C-alpha cells in the first residue's frame, strides 16, 4: 500500500516556474514507476510525465516536453515535477501516481495502482 501526497501548487503568472513534490509513504518506493497527470476543468485527466524506478528513463507528453522535468529521490521517497515557462493552458489539478514494477513505455495507458489527491496549479495570463 502506498499513499501519495502532492504539494507545491499555486497561482503564478505565465512564464513563471513551479516545482511540485509528491511524497510517498510505505515501503519499496524504488520499485514503483512514478508519474504525473493533470486534469483541467471540463477535460479528461491526461498524462504529463513519468520516471522509471531507477531514474534512468523518463517520458513526457508533447505539450510539456522541454518545459517540464520529472525527477525522483528514492532516499526521500519523493518525486518532483519542475515546471518552467508555464502557460495558462497548464492550469489544472495535478496528480501524482504510482505503479509497482511499471514501465515508462506504458506510462500513458496503463492502469496506475495509486493516486494522490492532487494539487492545484493556476497560471494567469
């Protein structure tokens, strides 16, 4: 069992940066594929980024590639999402997700095991 708690969201202006954090409780954090998703009002939840268990590979949605960076610290049981050059269309509720033994290659279509409650990111123009 893993519990995920996101933090770091807020209200920023276009062009600003934010870093989201997701702290995981429970054991064996390093065995989990970790990911970030987001859901804007009136839209379906969408994949944003994922990072492999060993931190050796990542995957991003085209809409955030080059602006967002996912990373993890297995010693701290935490995954991060550094978001730069934010745009109003990045406004959404951002969720952290975990999938034990998952692969980055399947990150955008697998059924993730665990989800956090989300942290709101609002980008004003």
